[in-house]
């Protein structure tokens, strides 16, 4: 088992899938000659050539739409968005076309396309480049969304996404790209819709996804060391499909839930998770559910404040203690 | 805006309609009598299908929007009659004519309009969303211009797989101002895709005339020059001219893998959709002028009568049969069952519809 970065894990997933299936094509801005704006695709042009690894113009509606059209004929495009924030200029393609064509054709067509790239704040780049659209996109039936938090999950989920016959949108995080973790050498996938208990505990369940998982794990350590509380951290990994059973099983064990995400609070992923818990495990709860989200404002540029706008360890600990009170 | 000094319109449109100047073009001259009659029959079938739709709509049996193709038949008929095994098509929401041309049946098309499970999309798409991928027909798209990038993707896939084919992406004149269309133009030209963009210019983007919507250098197709693409203008009332000029673009796609923009001048007799009372933006005289003098079905009928391929009796027979077929389809659409409530949540995800040992996803994907 090798220890590699989140970035290398994504690259390994693409390399293995490019080798496995000659219908897999990588496309995006700067993915080939430039070696990737965030170096995720570094070296893949050299290894696979310009037919398989393709630079596109800055033209998201055009090239994402092209990928969707190609997928209808059986090509398996893996499209990189330099930022998921840029998906907003391609929204019609991403939602109306990729998300609806199977349904509107009565099941005659499917779009085996992957769109991937970073979707996170916290990088001091202002509001236009800091969107986290997982909840927005997952609210559309026809679309799948995953948010890996670790190198293992990044590789396994991306490989599953590429083999999946529906549109799967993989939302990464630039702050995690250099995080290291153990990744098996042999072929594996992480199926979509399977959450992972990243830390077992008895007193409180924290449900999180993406980088909020890492923040929550740190908070869990503080809670244990400084407050003697045993915290279970459930990493959703996949937003749609959603592993409801793992969330409910954890809540049935701890009877208390704190939901942490880097989205803004209104209609965030955790609004759905909170509804799920009250709907299917209301009698199990010993305290109201609490949430920690980003402070509800467009992403602020000022780095000192942006770090506080996102959920941090202190805020998670503080809110956890309220649930435990 | 200053009007362009010179309008770049098809030469044949500047003269009164008469015998087609393109009858002797090899692509038309090489057609057998049976092929010509079949082409006329298909145009007549589109005409009668659409006219039958009006009655059903007026009876309140068709919901949503209904965009009719009456007047534009020669565009779909001329272009699609040239296509082979690896040529694909995609269009906007005025999509019935293309569907019938690729060989979809009147029954499945009509039943889709009334929202029946026997419809081509099982009642899930409606008028704007016909699909027949087995016939290389990829829709049927509701958002103006949104199909253009998808079309470039089909052309890209054809080229990637090393096939000698193409994609024809149809759009209306209103679509040419959408950014997605320009992005598709750029990609098609940049990557040498075997692509034909077909602008079906009926003069009006909904209720806004071309003069009030579009800055252009003489015609809409000429914008292709900005992308280094070939272009042509076509008289869309003459199916022979449509075939002759489209054949050149198709050859360019097949043999050079180069894109073309074709602007086909046509006209719709009814409103933008049935929801458009058609009273505010054009004269009835204008519609009458087109109906009387440039009707594409009538002109082709006259052409074939002159060629002694068609007789008045045979024409009557063809039209009667098309009307009877449309009537039967209307009954079929009326009597077919609706999809069930359980069908509402089917055909959302391939992996859910085809669960097996290799299924890559688990968990809850349809929510309460």
C-alpha cells in the first residue's frame, strides 16, 4: 500500500481508467500541454497522447456540451473544470442536457460522463471562484455527485464515476490536493452512495463531506482530549446517491447529531440530512440536531476572515458541546 | 443598427418560384422515380401529421408547447434524405419533421404529444423532446441553441471512432445569438469536426423578426467566416436545392472532416407555437404570399408532375394515405394508456434501470 497525495490518487485513477478503456478521454482547460492548472493531469498527455488527453478552449458551455454529446454515442469523457465555479456558465449543458436526456428520451439514451474539478472556498480567491455547488446539482434527479475527502476515496470514487453509466460530478478540493494517505496498489473502486465511518465514537455523530470531514476529525480529537467526549465521524463521500442507512445507524448509536459542511446553510446538503434524521430517527434523538456551515455570505476575499467564514475546528467543537449539553 | 449594404441571400429566392434549377444536379438526377416519390410522400406525411396535430391541440389533448413544422418540410426532407449509416442529427424543439424523416412512426410521435406511455419517449418528453437514437436522431431539445454543443460532441465521437460520418445540428434563426452556438462553431472549426450547422431561417425568433434581433454581415451563415468555416445559403422552398447544397457540405464533412454552416431560408405558416396567436408581428398577406407561391410541398409536387413521375391521381392517393395515417395515429394517441405513477421515477438513472453485479452505485438515489 503506497502513501500518495490526493492529487496523485486522482491522477492514478485516470491513468488506470485510460489504460483499461480506450473510450475514456480526458478533456479540459490546460489539462494536456500545461499539465493541469492544479497538476492533477500532469504527465498524462505524454503517456497517452493528444487523442486521449485534450486541451480545450476556455469555453465551458461548448466543451462540456461536446463531452455530453460524445457520451451519448459511447465515448466516456472525463471533463475537468478548472473550478466548479466555472460550471455556472455551462449550467444548461450540465443540468438540462446531461441530467435530463435519459428521462426525456424514456430511457433510450444515457450519458456516461464525468465532470471533475475543485469546488471549495478557503483559497483567498474571492466569491466567483469559491462556489460549492454539490447541493445545487444534487437537487436534480438524473445527476450524481460525490465529494471525496481522502486520497483513498478520491481514487476509488473517481474510478467508480468513470465506470458509471450516468453523469457523475466529482467535486474535489484544492486544499486537499497535497494531503497524503494510504492507497492500495491493486485495482479497487469505492461505489457511489456508500458513506464511510472515518472515526468510531459513542456520544455524538458528526456527519460531514469533503474537507469538512478533515475538520471534523480534528475537532473529534479535541473533543476527546479536552472534553472526554467520544465522537463518531461519518463521511458521506457521496451526496447523490446518499447512504442514508450509515447515517441513521450512527445516530441510533449516539443519539446526537451535528452536521458539518462547507456549503452555505440555506438548502445545503445538511438540510436534507437533518430532514432524514428527524424523519427516520426522531425517537432516537436526545437533543436537537445542530449544523455548522459557512457563514452565510458570498465568499469573502480577506484570508483572515475567510478562514473563519468556513467551518473551523473551534466552531465545530463549540457547536458539538451545545448538542452534548 | 445600419443594415448590411448587400444581403447574401440565395439567388433562386430572388426570382419567382418555378422549375428547380437543381433538378439536374447529380444528387437529384441520380434519384430513381421511386426515391423521388418516397421523398414527396415523406414531405406530405409531415404536412398532414402537423395539420392533424392542430386539431388535437385544439381539442385540448396536447399539453405544453406545440411548435409546428408546416412550411418548413423541405429542410428536414432535403437534408435527411442524403444521410447514411454514420450521419447523426440533433435539433431544437421544432422537431416533428426530423423525427418523421428519420423513420419514426406517426403513432409513437402522436402518442408522445398526448403524453402516452406508447409515445416515443413514453410520455416523458413531449413535443419538444422526440428521440430515436437507433435512427441516429438525438432529439428534440427545448432550450434554444443548447443542442449545438451536443451536436459537436456527436461529430467528435464519430471522428474519434474513425468512422466516415457527420452530425447535422439544426437550429432556428433565433438560436444564432446564443453563446452556446458560437462556442460550438469554434470547437467544430478548431478541431475539424465533421459537422453541419443547419440554420432553419424562418424569419422570426418567436415574435421578433430577424431585423429586430440579429446583427449580421448580409446573412446569418456568413458569420461562419469569423471561424474560418465554409458556409452557404439555400432556398428552403426547393427540396432539390436543399439536397444539392447540403450534399456539398456532407462531402466536406465526410472527406475533409470540415464543418459547414448552412442557412436555409424557409417559412412557418403557423405561430411560433400554438400558444402564439400570431397577430402582432407579421401580416396575414405575408403568410398567404408564401403559402401560395413558395410552398415547398406544392412546389415539389409540381416539379414531379412536370417530370411525369407523379400524376394528379397518385398525388391524391399519397395525400389521402398520409391523412388517413395521421387520423389513425390520432386515434392511437387518444386510446393509448398514460404512464403509471410508478413510471414517473423510471429512466432517471441507467444504473438504477439496469441493476446488476457490476452496478457502481448503491444507497438512496430517489428521495421522498
